[in-house]
C-alpha cells in the first residue's frame, strides 16, 4: 500500500529557506492517476493548502505563498519537494505531503504523510 | 478565494448520539466538497468527497449531503473513536481552501 513520508530539518532560522522532501513508497510518483500536494498546519490551528505538482512538473500554488514557494518533483527518486524561502515565525507548522486523486476523489487529498513539525526560530 | 465557514466550532455529544456538522461556502462550490477527520497527533483522513461519496474504508455511519453553498456531515451514531476535529475542503476553485474545523468532543 502506497505510503508518503516527509523529511527535512525540524528547525529553520528566520529569513532562511525551509526545505522538505516527501518520499513515495510502494507506488510510483509517475502514476498518472495522482498528483501530489503540500499542506501545512500551524500548532493548534487549521489546514492551509500550499501547492500541488504533477509528475510532469506542472505545479499550482496558493497565491498567499506563491512568491516564496517552489515545489519540484524527482521521478528518479520517487520524491517531491517543497522549498519556502524567507521564512518567519508565522511559517512554523506541521507540514504534510499528500496524494491528490486524478481519477477517483478528484482534487482531494486521499492519502497523507504523518507530517513533520518545522519550527522557525533563531 | 472561497471561504468555508464551519459550525459549530465545538459540538459536545455522547456516544450513540447523532452528530450534524455544517460547512458553508462563500460562493457556490457545486458538489466539490470534502470532509476530513483529524485526531490529535495524526494527519487528516478523507471521509467524504464530492459532498456525498464515502472514501475508501469509511464506515457507513458517516454521510455527507448538500450542494452549492451549504453542506452537512452526519454521523448517525457516534462511536468513541469518532471524537476528533472535522474539516471541510473545496476543490471547486483555486486556491484549495479548508474550513476552520469543528471539534467533536465527548459530553
């Protein structure tokens, strides 16, 4: 059964770049039935969609973050990545990677990683 | 951006009772709305998509209804494991947006 796992530093300094990777296991990131997304959740708060990417590299971003975000895909490693630059304390959150349906449950996050807490602090 | 407003913020019920959660959109999302369940320390889990279709492995006690701007998640008879936070999410427009959540707590 397909699984997603986030990885990356748990602590990032203000003004630096947050970098996370999501590794897809027991399935191919190049499967045309899915694309892949990032969602974040500040401690004790709700969910915020960051962006999605297809295996071809085509991406969509939340306009509120678009100027600071890049999502990329590496099909050879079965991974996709998030980079968020110029971070502040407001970017402290649990970051989730997720699978998005293309054929079934289209446009919804039907499989999630466990999430990783990233704290922005000096 | 479509704003999703969930009510109530907190719902206190007992096991065996019926739960009714609401999600209202700031403009029509047709039937393109999902519900997720999130337990403490866990990732969200897709319960309902396209307003009324249950996700894989979701028990029949969970049902969704609505279209346009008003949606409802119903849990017919609460089990102890159902006490959690519930979020709605729309996929009608970009950016994808979530509601602020309803916490379902044990009375």
